[in-house]
C-alpha cells in the first residue's frame, strides 16, 4: 500500500463479508499523465461500500502488527446492522483502540446503496 491511495470494500446484503474492489493502484489526482481503469459492479439494495485510506489498515499496535485488511473487513461485517454513521464510528473506534499512537490519517466513508421503493 502506498501513501494517499484510496481503497474500497464491497459488502453485499447476501454475503456479509467485505471484499476489495480492485483498481489499478495509482494515486488519485497525483499525476496529470495518469490513466485509470474503470470497473463496473452491479449493486443491489442494501449493499454497502467502505472507502478508506491506507492509514486504517496500516495502523499498528505496540508490536507493530497492522490492523490489516482482514480486521477491517471483519469490522465492516460486524457493523452491517448499523446505519452508515454508526458503522463509520464503530470502525474508526476499533482502529483507534488497536493503535494508541496514530502516524497516518484515518479516513473512511461508508455508503449504503438504496433503491427507490
């Protein structure tokens, strides 16, 4: 993971575990010559996206063990029944509890896909 990259986890309503949406690995808006791949995913009502920067998964506890993508995915699953604000707060709290001293930003956005009734 490199500085400034944004990552995305998708959690579908039918499968509560989050999995990464792959991208081409370039920093967003860092280079005027960069080209970016486009990926399309069909979303269904109740699917949830977690957008986050590398500071969340690279948060280290005392022994320098990273919070990591698996713990983050587990947090996404454990917050599935919460609204987006509550989920974001709980995920951020878990990362901050894991790492008493934070050297990087902790940026995340939780989005639920909702269709018209």
